[in-house]
C-alpha cells in the first residue's frame, strides 16, 4: 500500500524536521487505522453508504481540526 509508505514518510518528516509530535502522532494513528481497516475490518466487504458518509464527515472534521492545530502551533513554518 503506497499510501502507508507516504504516511510513514510524512510522520518521519513531521517528527524529525518540524518537531510536531501531535500532528505526527495523529497521522501515525490514522496510518494504523488504514492498515487495520484494509487487512482486518473491511478485508472482503465494501463500505455501506452510511459508513461512507460517516467517514467523509469524519475526514472533513479531522482536516478542519488539523488546520486549526497548524495555525495554533505554528510548527510548520520554516525558519528564515
């Protein structure tokens, strides 16, 4: 799964370069959720429409929360 590799790279960049362990931890938890989702929970069955709607709302809420965290912490600013 390419997405898991990309998330692992993002987690390492956020941890080591930007020192933002909160955002890196949240991405690491999401990466673990993707692995459990793909290989355990929904291995052989598709999502229902209600689950897709719930996951869509959840992704939007998490995206909004991460934007607020980035604005609050200011850790993703590169030093000049």
